[in-house]
C-alpha cells in the first residue's frame, strides 16, 4: 500500500541551527502538508502546498520556516534557526486532490532542540 | 480558536464492549469529517470519514455518526479490542479548502 515516508525519524540539534526534514508523499497525490505535535498537545497545521507553492499557512509558520519540493518526489520543511519551542513531532501528509478528503500521514520526524 | 473539540481526554472500556468517542465543532462551513487513530511515536492513521451529506458511515467495527444540527460527530467501535487502545483524533475540513483542523484527541484504553 502506498505510504508517506519521512526522514529522519529523530533529529537532535542545537538551538540556532538549521534543520531540514524530508518527506516523500504518496506518488499520485497533489497536495502536501506539514503538521506538528508538541508533546501531549494537539496536532497543529503548519502549511499546505500545491502546484509548487504554498496554498495556506498557519500563524506558526513564520519566516523561520520554509517548504520546498525540489524534485518530483521530495517535499521538505526547513527551519532556519531552531528554537527550543520547535521541539515536536513533525508530520508530513499528502492528499490526492481537493475532492478526495482523506489525508495520509507519514510516521513523523521527532525534532529535539537543545 | 478551537473549532474542533474533543471534550473527553480519556476513555476506558472493557474488551468486547462499545467505545464511543465524541467530537464537537463550531464552524458550520465544515463539510467533511475524519477520524484518525494514533499510537505513540507514530503518525496518525486514517480510520473513517463522513461527508456532511450523510449522517452515518460504517466500515467494519467502526461507525461514524454525524449530527449536523448539533455540530456533533461520534465514532463507535464495536466490539472494542485491546489493540484499539490509542489516541483518537477527529478532524474537519471545508471541502475545496486546504486546512484540516484537528481536535485535541481522546485516549482510549480497552481493558482485557
């Protein structure tokens, strides 16, 4: 069964360092997302991406964050200068189209900022 | 701005009995609703969804009920199994838009 894959599964970084989280969405899907979950809290929307541009972003997704689809398969989330409060599980997700409602998630990348 | 709420943070049920997880929403523009199951350190797994044109959708042991007038949906799991123990999130979206809004989750524990 097709699945969303994410790397790395866990990354530890020092505050102020840049981090790139990588995702390979399901191959025929057109809409890509990043969500995050701080420990014990809700799953929060960060950004959605379609047709090589951001379609919607949350107030969390400030100038420290960026997304890119550098080739036909990868979808990346970059955090330019990490802060302690960026420590969370980051989930990539993809969706086939705007008619099909299901959003499929990857296993997540745990980011720990020290 | 909690547009999707799950007011019960946890629920314990005996194996074989029915589990009922509840979710309320405030945005009347939402027209598609989903339930996800999440184990620790894993991504949410899609379980079942329902469109606002329906009031019930069933898939095996899982049934989702939607009450639009009350802005309420529920997930029924019957019979409950120990492997169902996880955190369950409801989510909602206005079709044609991009952003899924998730509830805060309910931790279900099925006791053997």
